C-alpha cells in the first residue's frame, strides 16, 4: 500500500536562487517510495520538509545537537501525546547549498543526491539511526533498496556520474 502523503514543503532560501530545489512532486514521490519500502502501514502520512540556507541549518544544528556547523539534513520526529492518534511523522530540514556541494564533490547527480538526503531524513523520522555500526548497516541497506526502487544507484558505492 502506498500511503497518501500530505507534504508541507517550505523553501526558505534568501539569495540562493541559483541552487537546485526539488519540486513538491519529486519530494512526495521519494517519500512515498521510502514509506512503502520501509513498511509504513498507515493509509496516510503528514511530513514537513523545509529547505534552508547554511545559516539556518547551522543555527538548528547548534541549538539541537550542540554542533556549531552546517549539515545536509536534520530530522525532528513528532512525539504525539498519549491517546492521540495522528499520522504526523515530523519535520525534515535540508540545506540546499550543502547538498549541492556534496553532490558536486561526490560526482553525483544533484537530483539523486537530494532523493538520498530526503529519504535519509525520513528514515530518521521512522526511528532509524546510524550511531552504532549495526544500525548504520541496516539504515544504509534500506536506503540503497529504496533508492534502487526509484532507479537511483547505490549512494555508498562507487562515485556516480551525473
């Protein structure tokens, strides 16, 4: 079953007009593919994806992880109140300039790298993590599988050509 995605896509970029930003349809397709492959068994899911500048992601990373530098993605899972049944998964915050720089550095397609990062953020919302080696292997394996279903090569293998 492919869940119905209610996506709140926010683009909060100031003077970074030359950066690639995925469309709402692209992000919805990536999320739906990931939820299906990850075994999400509800009919719908609400997710917020916010695309931000390095300044904003650095501020969030410092505030919530106490790391004063930019990163490609942060995830903020929704914690529901007892006896409140909602399908709100949480927020994924992605930094356009970091993702683009990584894609160039790794010789990857910008669209494919965006898909990987959005899916990575979503998996964190679903409880996946990569702190310990076994967790990392499980999460990476699922990412590879999800991306493969979307026609995207293994992001952890050899460098891809754009």
